[in-house]
C-alpha cells in the first residue's frame, strides 16, 4: 500500500509488517469457514483486523470492510488442499492495493 492507506496502516498497526503478521494470523486462525478482514471502525477512526466465521457468528458490526480474504476451504482447496497458511501467504502477492485504497477512500 501507498499514500493515505499506507499512512493509516502505519499509524494504527505500527508498521505494514505488524499489520501483515496480524492479518495473516487472524486469517489462518479462522475455524472452519470464514474470512480475514481489514476494516475501518468509524466510531474511533481506526483500522482493525477481524475474523468472521460461520457467516454472522463472531462478526463485529459498525465497521466497513476494505480488504477481505476468503479462507473457506472452497477458496483454495483445488490448488492448496489443506494448506491454508500457504494459500494465505501466496494471497499477499496478488492483493490489489489500488483497489483497497479506493475502498479506504470511499469511507
């Protein structure tokens, strides 16, 4: 990420490295089906990393998702079988930060 999104990530997480480690851990720790999410929390103007599991369970309301990683097994099984961590690591190589920036700019 660059620009205002990079600045916000650095402000709210300390660094991109810290954010990436937190997001990766959250996505890898989803039990069963769900998503890893980078969201903006309007109430305090913070970026937060969330897990959403089994649709509505463990979902935090009052946030706007700006980056979502699907870690349901159907998203990666054909290529990665049960190797979710490998899938998550490979996913970082294809994130469209320009689209994430657009999402952030629209909040």
